[in-house]
């Protein structure tokens, strides 16, 4: 599979490492341009390369992992997704810690808002409830596998994400739709920042 990243921070890097370790190609992008990613691409090896956000967005599966205030600019001008899958790993921090403020979206969940900016995308919420160090680490632990919560409105898209992340070693748990499951996972929800292991 070819996986693109919109954003190249700690979460995108962690997922990229898992992806190349399992034989997937990765196209990384950020707002600073491909040259800024040369060191990361060298570290990831021959399956990784840097590109524009448009190139990353053309991949079979796309990871959106940017700060909340950057989402409109990061998604502006991207091509129609034509049913491709976007993993939304964002959190609606209007301002980040140590003085966090949660963006008020009214009745919308964060991922419903994100989906509204990505025409044609099948959005799956995932990876947003975990600190990056838990994503980067081997998800297989002596006591069990790292639980990965996910939510989405498209069953086939969720199945693809579940199979991919299970291959990485995570224990995916489907929480339902972007509305119901997304609300459990987003900032202020009961599963936000919950680190759990599934006993096998």
C-alpha cells in the first residue's frame, strides 16, 4: 500500500516507521516543503520519500496529522479524494497545552468537521487518543497489545484501517460512527488519552 501523510510531526513519523517496517511505501509532506524532510526520509529508508501535500493526498491511504489551527490551510486545494481513505489523527485543540482550549464545533465532532473539508474522502478517526510515544513503540507488550480506538461512517474503510493497524501489532477497537464513536474519542471524551492493552 502507498500511504501519504499530511503533516510530518511525531505521530506521522511514528506511523511512517510502522508502515515501512511492514513493506508499505510512504509519501511524507508538510508545509515547509520536501527538502525539510530529507533527514527523516533517509532515516526511514528506500520505501519513504518526501513530496507535496498534493502528492501525499493522492496515496491509497492518507494520514492527516497536523495541529488543529493548521487544518484549513493543510487541506485547502487538495484534489477530490474519490473514495480514498483518510485517517484523521487530529485533536480539536484551539490552543495547545499547557493552556489547552478545545475548539467549539457545536454539534459536530472533530472528525465530522474534518470530513467536511475533504470532499470524497472516507474518513476514519484513529490514533488521536494516544500520545505519540505509545504509537511509536512496539504495540505488542508482554501484557497484551496496544488498543487503538477507531471510528468512521464507512465499514469497508474501517476494515482496511483495522487490518493495517492489526498488522502493525495494534488491537483495533471499532467504536462506530464519526458522530458517536468520534465523540467518545475526541478531546473531552471518556477515551481521550486512554492508554490500554488488550489481553490476548
